[in-house]
């Protein structure tokens, strides 16, 4: 087994496909496990770093998977010959993932996406809407004491509220135990950031306070439902 809880959940969320692209593949463990699991016929391993891509290539060679793997050095999806059926972009900031999606052009047209942003998740959800994607599934997972948000998106038009963009339309409805831990974590992070802002004369805390109210409301609603 090459994956942890985070990568395993990413694999579970992906549709069974002919070609799945692992964009920003780094070590290549996710793509290799996709091939081993039978989730797809081929994996496109893509990374802007040739040395990182070599790590993925060597892993596939050791596992005798090279005949089902293609390797692309490039920025995001720009080096792909055409659109894959599905693509993963994981372990980056939401702004970076947004830039990859915006720069892909037609190379990700019609592609199902599983995204795992580390930060700036609100910005990524806004980008998805701007680019004509709708979120059809979301999960929160805790792996090695770190909390991760996973987003599944496909082509479609939808409007989300500010709360849904901030916290996730499906996560809000499901309110899983992992997600509630994530909400509490975000509150702690925001309180720490607000303490830092208090020491700065010209800093604007309005965005943080707005987000803080969202997470508090989610937790309060969950507690109220538990009391019923």
C-alpha cells in the first residue's frame, strides 16, 4: 500500500476511468496506487520539476507499471496532448491550484476533478464557479493529525452562498466528525491571526471576523441538533 488516509480517499472519490492525470505528482505514489488498484487504465504523471518526475518514473519502473504510465514535464496540464477523463491536483495551495485550472485552457475540458488544497480553499471554490464547474462531492479527512479538505468537481453551472464557498456546500450538510474538528481548528487559527492583527495598526480584520462567524455558526448549529 503506497498511500495514507488522504491519498486513499482521493482514490475512492475518483471515477473509474481510462486516463487519470496526477498533476504535480512529486513522488508518484498516488498515480502508482491508482494503477495498482485498477481504478484506471493509464496514469499521466505531470510535474513542473523534472527531478520530481524522475522519482515517479523510477517508482513505476520498480512496480512494473511503466507500460501504463506517461510522464509530462510542464506547468499543470499544459503539456497534455488532450483532456484526461479525470485529474487530481493535491497538496498545493488553493491559489496555485486555481492558477493551474485557469492556465489549462481546453486541456482539462470535460475532465472530472479531485482537488485537495492546503490553504485558500474559499478562493479555489470561487475559481471553480468562475470556470464553469460545480462541486458534486466533498470530504474531510484527518491523516497524521493533519486535516484535509477534498473537493470533487465536474462541469456545470451553480451559485453558492458565501458560507458555502467558505465552508463547503456538501461538508456543511454532512457535518462529519472530521469536518467538525476542522471547523474547531479553523476557529483556533483565526483567533491566533486576530491576536497578531491587534498588534498591527493598519491591518484589516473584517475578512477574518466574517470567516470566524461562519465557523462558529456551523458548530453552534451542530451542537443544537445534537441536543434535539
